[in-house]
């Protein structure tokens, strides 16, 4: 019995050490690009973004952001943004407007990356503004929180658009990796998908440990800067208690590793990374 407990403690310590390990150098320089994944105007800001009536009525501009990570010769996309169908047909209704200037494929082409070179597509959560262009990367392995994956396999009508975006993987034609917790994506500590449930059941953020310092990409843990201070929870949210716990974990990780926090929908945070086609290293 003692032996078993000692073994368990050693295994747990090993896991903890792994989680905190500084990355060994990847096969080449780690690079991070911010890609434009759309513009949004939320016209009922107060109603959508606080379940405690914290924000005023009125409109709030947000952006859609996707990211390319180059790890040596390997490539990962983090989120796939609004649908590229919006380039031709932008949406403008009483709730919101959504538009996209340029597709992901087109932006990647500018830096010499083809869709076939994208090995991994990481999805922060199942909302359609994060899955809209996934279908252009059918060769990629889709990595997504297991609880979001399970929800997509269910019958919730609100996930209809996302189901179409990810149909290739849901049908079993593409490789999918639903993950129940944190994932060390390249197995060297350089890029970690962090399980932060609440906004959706399998919501995740992404920690990228660049040589210049760690960067923490929010997913939709927060949608804009004010939410960090006032612990905002949107009214469209799966589990308030989990979201608050995930706010806490997210902030502690950022503080403990000294990460630059980038809120993906926050227009002001675009400037925290070099402007495309430049990358952070
Ligand atoms: Zn979003």
C-alpha cells in the first residue's frame, strides 16, 4: 500500500514538474502571428456581455482574431474565426454586425503557408466566430475540449452552424482529438492548451512560451478588457461558477508565468503583437 501511495505521489510530482517545466528549445524558433478573423459590432452590449446588468446599453466594437504558431517546421492554427462567407455577404441586424476583409487561407498565403501545412487546428470553444474557416484545413488534426466535442455530437440546435463548420471531423473524415484537460501540444512545454471551462463546457485558452516571453491567448475567457477587473460573465454562458473559477485560474497563470495577456476579441490587444505579416518570436 505504502509503495502504491509513494508511486502515486511520484507520478503526481512528475506531472506537476512537467506542467511547470520550462520548454526545451523547439526544433526551430517558435513564432506567433496574429491573423485578422473579422470585425464585430455588438449592438446590445449590456444585454449580451453581463449577466448582472453591469454594462450600459449600446454598441461595442470587437474583433475576431486567429493565430498561427510555427514550431520549427510544424504549424498550428489557434481558432478559425468568422466564416469567410462574410467577405461576400456581411451580416448586419438588430443584434450585431459581422464582416471579414480577408480569408485565413489568403493571409497564410502571404507568408508562404499552405492549408496543407497546417498540422493542428486548436479550437478555443464551439462558438461559430471561432470555427468559421476550419473547413479549409481538412488535413489538420482538430484539437478541442472534450466537453465541447460531446456537445457538438449532441442535438442542441444552437450549435447547428458550428456542426457544419466542423462536419469533416464530426463525420470521422478528419482526425479529431477531444481533450479532457490541459494539453502540451508539441510535447516540449512550448505551447499549452489550458482547460478553462465555463463559457462553454470545454472552453480552452492557449499559452505560447515564445523566446521573448510567454503570451496567453484568452479564447473567450474574457471578451474585452473591462471584464478582467469587474469579473464580467456574459449572459450567453454555460456555467457561471465554472467561468469565475476559470477567470481565477487564467489570471493566476498569467501572473505566475509573467505572460502577456491577449484578449482575442479586444480591439486594443491587436497592438500587443507585431502587425501582420510580422510575427512575434
Ligand atoms: Zn468569440
